[in-house]
C-alpha cells in the first residue's frame, strides 16, 4: 500500500496533461480524488478512465473566478469531510516577447496561475491547520527559477508561487503542514497549444522542445514519489533543464549568455 492510499486528494488542472496523468495514477494507488478544472465534460472523461470511480468526485472550478473559490473549497471538503492533499496543477502559459504582450495578458496569467492558486490554498488551509495535518503540492515550472524568452509573465507567476509557498511552509511547519514545490521542465502536454500570445490569442501549436519532453505519465510518477517522500522542492526534467537551474543559481552570468542563444520553443 502506498502512502497516498485513502488520502483525500484534490487536483486542479485534472482535465489534461500532468493533472490527468496524476488522476489515473493516484486513483490506481487507492486515493480518494476530487478532480477540478473548468470543463466538466473533460473531467467526466477523465473520471470514466480512472480505476475505483466510486472514490472520485468531480468539481468544476475556474481559477480565474476568485469569488467562487472559497465556496468551491467548501464543496471539496464536503465530499469526503476533508482535503488531505491539494495538488495545484492548473494554469496557463505564454509565448511572446515582453514588448508585444498586452497588460491584460500579464494580468490574466497572474490571476490564474498565482492568485487563483493561492486563493484555493488559503481556503483549504484552516481545515489543514485545525487537523494539524495537510500537504500543499504546487506544480510550478523550471521557469520558476530559470526565466526564458517568450515566457515573461508565465515565469513571473511561477516565481511568485515559489515566494508564497516557501513562506507558507515556514509559517505553518508547527501546524504539521507539508509543502512541496514541483518544478517540471519540458513535458509533452498541450500547454504550448493553449499558451497565450501577446494579444491574448492562443499559440495553437506544439513547441519542438515540448514535443521532445517527458511524458505526462513519467512526470506524474516522479511527482507522486516526491509527495510520498515529503520532498520540499523537486526538479523534474531532462539534463538540459536541470542543468539550467544549477547554472542560474551558481553561475548566473554564464547562464545569461547561454539562454540568449538557446531554442526554448
């Protein structure tokens, strides 16, 4: 039996990509799941493909709808009387230069990736603190440390999540709260299809780097291992992405020269 068996786990962004892969593997491991995303029909599709469907609930949720999030959190807690683990996987990306990106797009990305994510965390936090038990798992990105061209707002939103969740971990350590920050590199999902251009339209194509990334299934398996081991910060990706993180940290001048010439789409 795995450590997540019988845990109540809420996954945002569960209708595709990494979130969908996590749903399948966590369901197989015996967890009780609350699957959230904007599109109910896609959540129903994912649920129908999961094992142990009797242990799965569907909760449509738009992270951009700040006013609805607190109510949605109450609904989530009502399904199984609690939420043990929140996996925040929902978000949108970006593919354009700063000079071409409208402020409305910057705000939209921050609203979903940062404000929506921390709003749900805050809504579920009192229950976790009261029980002296809980685990907040936030899926950020390698660009949460390594900013690359064409992802200025996306990188900013991920950097912001690191600042928030590092503080959360320190503040509530005595309350039994665990916080895991997960940094995937390139994963072969549709995130680049849905990435916003500077005018707010979708890129609608697969990046070459994304196409050659890890499978969502491999990424999900690594995330689950990290959660079960209570890891605080985990880098998941190929040699290039992980090396980039260490270069940025220890030799930022060299990294700056390299990233200017690196193909990142």
